[in-house]
């Protein structure tokens, strides 16, 4: 591994760790800052993703929509208090092109309810396109591709 490749891997490991800690520590107001202004964020099933269907359980086409989602979670939506714990790994770095860097990472999320009950809430992968903004990497596209078709309707907190 070249020094440049090692530096890139360290930067991406830090980005994904920071992303997980942001969500897991209920710092949701900071979550949109991981994205470009014209980003795309979608949570979908593997079947829809592989069929090229645009449907998503959650679909946003800008950072402003992500900010709105957080505001709705804080002020409008009613849901049982819960926490997530993200396990992100096996980051595979693709080719860097003019449109950004392709990255795929495995994902598992444990949901912890107020009464302490824990369940494996989601498993799948992130299919991302990253762009460099100054010294930082930002998500221009984040596709959360869930392996199971059985998606809990209590999908409140971003994945």
C-alpha cells in the first residue's frame, strides 16, 4: 500500500467512524454536515436497488431536505425513544473519477429501545459517492441498501 493509499484509507475510516458516532450519539443536527448541498440520500431494499428502481423508504435530494428531516424528528414526529449503534466495516474504495470517489461499506445497526430491548435493526451496505471539499470528504450520494425486505416502520433515526 502506497503512502497516498494509506492516507486515503485513514481519511475514509475516520469519516465513517465520525458518521456513525454522530448518529449513535444523537447529534442529529450535525448529520447533514456530512453531505454536499446537492446530495442524494436514499434508504432502499436490495431488491429495489438491484432492479434499478428509484423507490426509497427515505429519499432526499439535498442537504436542506436532510436538515428538514432532523427538524421533523425533533419537533413533529412522534416515536418511541430509541438509540442506534452502527457497525460499519469492510470499506471498499473504488475508482476516483471527476464525479467523486466510489465507496462501498458494510453496515449493521442495533436498535436499543427505552426499556433496554436490543434488536438487529438493519443490515446491508452503503453505496456512496464521496467528493473532496477542501480537506474534508463529503457524501454526494449515500445509498443505504438494506438486505432484508422487512423494514421496520419505526425507521426514525437516519442510518
